[in-house]
C-alpha cells in the first residue's frame, strides 16, 4: 500500500523543475518549429510516390 501512497503524494505536489529545464524546453520548441529543408521534403515526396 505504501507504493500507492507515494504515487498519490507525487500527484499532489507540483514538481519543481530545475532552472535549466525552461531553457531546454525553449531550445526543443525552436527546433520543432523549424521548417523542413527542401531536400528532406523532396525525399519524403519520393517515398510517397513509390507507394
């Protein structure tokens, strides 16, 4: 039963993120939002047309 109590306790407390976590999140988001290079889009188009 202790394990369940630990899980419940973790859900109640908001976890404090380390200071570097917000910077890492910003970096990740900026990479995800970058457009795909044309060469990569061309390659994906070739794969799609082969089906």
